[in-house]
């Protein structure tokens, strides 16, 4: 399924990791800050790991308009602290 994220309230840090074998961007990591200060519609293709967290001092509301109805048995989840991707969820100042 393809995900379509839009942040309607607040701001989030969105991390994307391409793990698809046949992809030219396999192994690449991307980090986006989206929301009220940077409105974007982010389309995430199948086989791209993704996660997000609110940033700032407000809650965030994320709308996900996926291309298929939600099926909890279809989704593979990974701990955000799993070392196989090696992403640091901490905020870096600077």
C-alpha cells in the first residue's frame, strides 16, 4: 500500500528508510520535518520503513490517506529503536 501523510496540527519528524531489494535508493535514510511550519503531502511507496514523532511543544495530528483500507494483519512493525536501520530518534541541536 502507498501511504499519504499530511500533518494538520503541529509538527513531526518523519524518518524514511528504503529496504526494498530492487530499489535504486536501497539503504538510504531520509528525515523530513513537516507540519504547520512546512505543509507537505508526503507519499510513501510500499516497502519503505517509516516512523514519526511530534516535535515542539504541541501535539501533532497526522492524516494518513492510504491507498488500501487498514488491515492490521498486513502491516509489519519494527521497534523504533531496532539497530538494523540505525536511526537516532533524538533531536539534534545546532
